[in-house]
C-alpha cells in the first residue's frame, strides 16, 4: 500500500500485479482478484492510504482483513524473512492473511467517517497543547498576541470538531444507544465515550479480559525459569487508550469506587502509573459489560 501504487500478490502463487492507487487502478485490481476467484484480501494499515481500497473491496463483496504494521513485522520475523520490497511485502501480507482463521468484520463506513473526524480532533488537541506550552515561554508582546490569537482559533476549531463528531454519532440510533451506555461509566465524558463507540466497535461481544487486551492495558507475564519479572502492557489501540487514560485520572479523583480501589493499591506499594493502568483496565472491562448487558453502569458492577 503506497501513496501512488498498490502491489498485490496471491498466497502460494508467483503472479503479482501493480496498479495505481486511484479509482481506475483499484477497479483493475478488483477485476484481477475476481478473475482468480479470490474472496479474501489482506492489506496493511498505511495512515489512511488504504481507505479508498477498503471501501472499493467492501463494495465488491470481498472480505477484507486489515493488518496492523506490527502484525506484519512480527509475521515476517516468525518466517525469518529479511528481504524487503513492495512485491515481497505483498506476498508477505498475502501469507499473513492466509493464516487468519476468520476474516475480520468489514468496517462500518459510518465509523470510518467518525474516526477521521476524531483523528482531526485529536491532532488539533495536540497542536493546541503545544501552542499553550510554547506561549508560556514567550516574552515578546507582539509574538504573544499572535500566539494567543492562534490558541483561540485552535480552541474554537477543537470545539467545532467535537460538536460535529457528537452530532453525527447521535444521528444514528444504534450508535447513540451505545454512547449513552458508555457515558454512564465513571470518568467517561462525551469524547471518551464517542472514541470507544467509534474505535472499539467490538465492545459488548468479548469475553472477560479480551477488551483490556484489545485496548492494550492487559498485563503480560515476563517470567522464564527462575526469573520472575514484572508485568507489562503492550500493543493495543493507541488512540482510544490515550483518551481512556484521561478518564481513569478523572475516575480516580472523583468516583468513590475507583478512589477506594486506587487507595488499596497504593497501600500495597503499587506505583502511581500502575494504579492508573489498573483503573483503565477496570473501565474498559466495564464498558464491555454494560454494552453486553445493555444496562447503564452501576457502582456495584466493578466491586
């Protein structure tokens, strides 16, 4: 998946094809896939370049497996493949796709649009934080005036983007219902709830512990032989995890249940960051639970 080109390969076959990453090229790619009776296609997430391709493949009735870059790198390491070029990468992704037991559910186009808008909101939020930090160290009054004007403009844009995401999400009854259940969780505000609706559509259908692993807050062992190592979190979905971190900070401060839980961990000598991650884990598991039960959160749920 490149900015201008797409390279495709079939697992177990030598034949490959290269097309332009535009409507005509994707149409030619689909025709090539259909001529070989391909019904499942894997591709690697590439910062949004894959969006046009996924939409066209979905429309053509093909199953799509979207791999994260880390998945592909680890698969290459497992197969001891070091050589790298576009043609070889396509063959590697085809092989990785062949190992998937079942194709992942096709992405909801409504969620793709909302995800784009959430990404814009998050990026503006980051820029706004940088501007405010920079403003603290500016002494020149004329520069300060210009920066304050930029800060005000960015803050207005951030508010408009947030309002737009919530307005579009609530326009869909099923998404609005999920949103209302999630916002009942302690510390979870409108944007955090929207992020979980949009970026964690699997919530409500997972077993205990799976939601935490998917988000990237599940602890993994680091033991071998006589070594008893610490537990670490790894992987997961970075964007919703960042927002849930803020929700956990709020819940730790204001929610009696989470405050008591944090105090118990602190009394056992647990570090502050571990306590926050533990609260994040409780919140995401609670999110999965309230969506599965279709009932708002109650304090007793996590006790």
